[in-house]
């Protein structure tokens, strides 16, 4: 017997748009379909958005997800920035706020800002906290997405094993999802531009280097939540440069934004970008060489996963083609031709909003999953559109 949550998935993915189509597709009785659909409408998950073509008699009502009845709060935290957004259930942003903030300030300072910014977004849009059905937050480190704790990060001193989910959710009785930033960005890019591609790799090159992998529309995290941690692959163990992880010769110590800033004698990866955009020959040269260095590891990743697209994101994606040229040169040179025949290597289409979009999609998929919907419908009290005060 199909549950209401499973019926919702058929409506979400476009398999069925009317009650009649649901009956014909599932073989479930009319009374059962009517009961499930009415419960979903009453709870604000779906609404009747129009009428369909009629084969005779009264035209059928078209059923669609009610994306406006619930809200999501999401945050994207990088090494030097923080962005928060209030979105609807279609992952569309209703309001956003951005600030320059260093993650090394620690969890208390950073998460206090996030909580306050969440409240400002609700106040700005005039929406009550009771309409929030899920919260998501990404961080530049490995996280246990089931417990909401940071596992490890070399860019986040003081964050290891911190209960991020619990700290964010003090004022909200909703699911709190915590994710690695590159994973969120990869899913955001896939959702926005590449949903016809079975596999996608996103490499974020900013202060450090992180990689997100999407396979068949799902983030691949690995057994220890460490998939995509290519920034700490060692290429030159005799190199004098020490990585943030304490090792020598890691890709991040050679090709990250921090590494380039050090080599050029500037303060940050963003300063490197400004030099490249201004046409500085030295900056362009080291940027292209960094792309080649990273390309060595990415050629292995391409040969292993055979993705349809490789996306460059983060600060170094703003160097126009310079960093990307280095990556392309090595990936195409070192990979077998048939593994790159249909490979697209491109810069991010979402820019610095990729993490926000990805986290919104992650939360949306969770709160609209069959198990979450059925659990919410079984709860004693539901928040419905009529509850807005």
C-alpha cells in the first residue's frame, strides 16, 4: 500500500499530475488515493494548481508541490566568508545575507552570527519561525552528516567534534543537516546546470582545495565521510612547503589559493585573483602552473570515475581561463582519450552561491522524502498554510 509520502514523490517527479493518473499508475483504489491526496493538501505539501485536459466530463485538477507553504534556512560557511539564505521548498531564495568572516574565529562566534542572521532573514520577509521545516549548513571540512558534528578540518581550529547541528537548532524543532562545503557546491551545480549528467566532480580552489562528487544525483561521501579529499594527496614529499595538515608536498600546499598567495607575496587567494585579472605576468604564470599541478590528481579522478563534467569553483574560478587552462592541459594529456571524449571541463555557473543552492537542495530532498513526510503526517499537530499568523 503506497503511503502519502510515496504518492508525493510521484507528483514531485512528474510521473502523475492528477488523481486519475495516480489511480491508473499505482492501481490503488480511488478512496485510498483521495485520502492520501487530501492529507497532503491539508498539510500544505501539495495544492491544486490548475486543470488538465479532459477526456470528457469535468477537467481534472492538476496537483503540484506547494513550494510556498514551508521555508528552509541554509548557510554556506567558507574559510573567510559566511552566507545565509531563506528559501522555499523549491530551493528558491527569498532573502540572503553575506559577510566576510573567518571560520577560525571558532564555532561560538561564527554560529552565533548564523543564528542571528537566520532571524534577520525571517524578520525581513515577515515570515514566522514556525514555517521553517528544515535547516542546512555547510563547512570547509569533513563532517558526520548523520550527527551534525565536524570530524576534522585543517582550516577550522577549535571545530573538531563540535555539535554544529545542535548549536544551530536551539530555537528550531526541525531537522538540522550539516555537510561539507564542496559536497554542497557539487550538488548545487549539478541541480542547476547538469541534471542530465550521471556523474559530476567539482573542485573548489580557494584558501584550500576541496572536492565534491555527485553520482546519479546523490552526493558520494565515502566510508569515512572523506571522499574527494584530494587537497592532501602528496605529490612532492621532499618539498619544503608544509601543508596545513602538517605534511609536505600536498596538492593544497602547491596549488591552493593560499599557496599562490604565499608564492606571490600577497595576503589571500582573492589578491591572487585581482593580480591575474589585472594581467600580472607572474600571477598568471603561477596560476597556470598550479592548474597543471592540480590536473595531475584530477587526471586520476577522471580515469577512476569517468565523469561527464568537471567543474572548477572557488576563488580561482575567477581567474578566467588561466587556472582552468592548466587543469585542461594535464587532464587531457594524462587521461585516455575515451575517458575525456565527452568530458566537459568548466567553471562554476553559480559562482559563490553554489553552496547555498546545494544546501537548499539537500534539505529539500530530506524534508520531502517519503519517510519524512509520513512521519510529519503522523505527528499530532501539523503546520499548515492556515496557521500563518
